[in-house]
């Protein structure tokens, strides 16, 4: 079984501060995919990034960056120079490919980010 | 490309009734997944349909069912509604083949059961 834990339930920062969201996952599979999604107040989940278990290279995309460490089963996400529009709930998710069994996402509990002006 | 659409956006039903929710995926996507989001249980996977076949199912009672049509549109049905079924129901579409690619979510249907 898979499990995703986001220990931080809520983070409050002032605009322009950096925000790092923690994510720890559990799976016995060697092939898996990790995702981050953003859920603004409107309710729609917005895809942000995807990484597979074979690629631990950390990247930066605009103000977003992520740190994937298989040794600690962590997939942390950072927003640099936060803006008020970044206020949302952020979800980390895990998917394990199973032949002919599709594409199921296991989500963490989410971290609410509040960016104050 | 148009995004994932879900109808209706809001619904109020009474205990014991049944409800049908609809989801239209992104054009070209053949997989549709359904998730339930509640404050207590978070986001939970209900089921996934690909090419009109259910190929994955979460841990929900048989009152929750779904189907997919030949144009990839999907419907989800909940029979004999209970108060605990009040939730945001999210539909997601993806290509459905190959690796678990990202799923694109619709705005959701907020169901309130009274």
C-alpha cells in the first residue's frame, strides 16, 4: 500500500518570503511517480510538477523548485519569493504504475499556505 | 484545448435519494478518474475508467458506481445517499496509456446531502 504524509497542515508567510512544503511518501515499489498539485479557493486541483523514481535531479521552474531524495523518501516543494496568489492548499501525491490497472493517485493531507501582503 | 468540465457544480439532495454527476474530459484523453474530497478523509480515489471499462477501484461501497461512454465522457452515480456523502467530487482526465502521467482536474461538483 502507498501512503503520503504532509506533516505541515498550515503555513503562514509574508509576501516575498520563501515557502518550503514537506512531503514524505511510503511505497514498496521501485517504480513510482510523485506529483504536486495546488488547490486554490475555487476548488480545482492544478497540476504543478511530476517526477519519476528514476530521476532524482532537482529542478527549478520559475519560482517553483523541488527536492527529491529517495534515501529519505521525501519530495519537498519550494515556492521562492511568495506572492498573495500562491495562497492555496498544496497536495503531494504518489502513483504506482500497475499493468492494466491504470493511474490512481494517493494524496497527502495537504498543506494550506497563506501568503499575507 | 478546453479543460475538464463537470456538471452540475453544486447539488443539494436529501438522504435516500440518488444522484448522477457528469464529467467531460480533455479532448483526446481516454482516462477519467473520480475522487472524493472531504474535510475528514481528504482526497480519496473512487474509480478510474479507460475506454469504457473500469480498470481501477478505490475502497468505497457499492452505492458508488460509474460508467464511461464511447466519447470518454463519464458519469458517477451515488444511490441511497447518506449524510457522509456530502463532499466535493472531483473528476480528472489523463491520456491513460503509458506511465502515470499527470491528471488534469475539473472544478468539481459540491454535493450536499441533508
